C-alpha cells in the first residue's frame, strides 16, 4: 500500500506527514514549495490484535503490517502545463495507490495561503482541475495513437473505453462509479490519477478537531457527490501527539480533547477501507507477522505473499480465526476444541485469520 499526501502549498501536508511518521524528516515551512522532492516513509499499521496474539504465542520477533506514505510537493494552478513544479510531481502522484488530499479548513493570519484566501472547495477545484487536465492529455494522446493503428475488435473496445473516460473527466463525473470493473482495469495501464481512491483530509484548528466546522461540512457534502471520503484531522494536534511516547499518557491526552484515537489510526483505517485491504497473521515462537492482502484473496494467493514457492506448491492452509485463537489461548487450545480448520485452494482468507500454510515444491 502506497498513499500520497497531496494539496496546495501551505495546507499542512508536511506537518501531517511528520505526525503520521512520528518524526520530523519532512520540512514544514510557511512558504510554497518547501517540499520539492517527495518525502517517503514506511509507517506501521496500528492493529491491537497483533499484541493480543503476541501475548499468547510469545514470539521472538513481531513484524506488523506497514505501508508507504509519500509527501508530495504542493500543486498550483497551471501545474498540468508546467507551472510551479509541474509535471515532476504529477508523475509522483501517478505512482501511488490512493490519495490523501489535505485541505486547509482553518484561519490563521500567520500562515499564508497561496491564493490569499480561505476557501476549501475552491482549493479542491484547483487541484482536481490540474489532475483532470493531466489525465485528459494522456488519454487524448493514446486515443489518437489507437485510432491510427486499430486493427481488431479489441482495439475498438479500447477506443470506446477511452472515449467514455474522456467524456466523464471532461464533465467532472467520477470514473469509478460510471465505468465497469473491466473498463477500469484497462484504464489502469495509463496510471490515471482520476481512478485513484481519494480521502479529503480536512486540516482544522484545535477547537474543530472533534466536530469539524463550516468548512468541513461543505467538504463532506462535496465528497458524497464525488466518489470520495472525508476525515477531520488537526495536523497541529497530531504533531503534539506524535511527541508523546508513553501509551497511557497519549491516551490521556486524546481523552482530554475528546478523541478516541489518533489521526494516524483513522488515516490508515480509511486507507485500508478504500483499497479493500485486510490482514492475516502467521504466528509461532520465532516470529509473529501481519500480512496485507486484498479482501477476497484465495488461500494460495495469500501464501504467495509470503513466498512464491508457497503459492506454487500449495497443499492446504491450517486456519484459525482470530476470535477462536484468542478465546482458546492459541493454536493448541483451538485445535483441542476443533477450531483449527484445514482449508483448500478455494478458501477465501478472512480478516484476522491465523494461518499455517502447507506446501510442497
């Protein structure tokens, strides 16, 4: 999983990136283009289940799931034509799986806005227009090329799909909700930004971190109409939370401001939800590890995430649900109660499954 943080300059992208990564590796400054080259970091996926499993199997090593988060330079009007840092960071956006679009939803005279006003919906429109223009340019080039070289019925189908995509983007309609699975699958070869899942992250002041404000409400309404999601986060608060190392102290701080969990947890959960990801576990005395797969993955393909030989020589999967593993205090207890199942090639792995794969190469 690779998620990109995008937005206009000076909306809090680097501050939020540092908070999510719990460090200060990205420069957060009050001027445009403080970030030029994308900053990238692996972030551990917070999952309370892994500690509960570890308390039972007592492994020598614990490896949680992780995903890559990329802080991409701020876009400006005309980026698709090379303004600002132009095509350099449009290419960075194409390389990620999902987008966290940071939108400024707070007023502060000490932090300049690149457009010299606070209007989150207009900010979103600027970014989306540039991304759409960039996608249209790619589609038009490939459309013209295919029209000249078309020979088969398959080529004609591809031309129709591109025509549909151009029409939808031009009319500001969502591709994801208006094209079928096969059509979207074909469009993936162009690395279109328009087919990437988007979460609008409303960066608010401390007083709006729980309930939001008028700005966030307008974005929530916009999201419902545009195949996207919304999260309310205060980058300033997240920055403070990231400096607290003690778990109990962190919990007390969250309780004091009325939050149940950090923005990091909410961002990752939303990312998983958007990309349809789940985790399964392999657990033993030497190592406990979480593995990320797409919901609906069959057992042999899940085994392939560990090693390609496991997928090739898959025999069966010894499987225990997370709930049964915890209730019966591990593998031996679950086995004694008949809760260890032998699953074959058609088994669809469930979120939280603890699995031991049997294979022969």
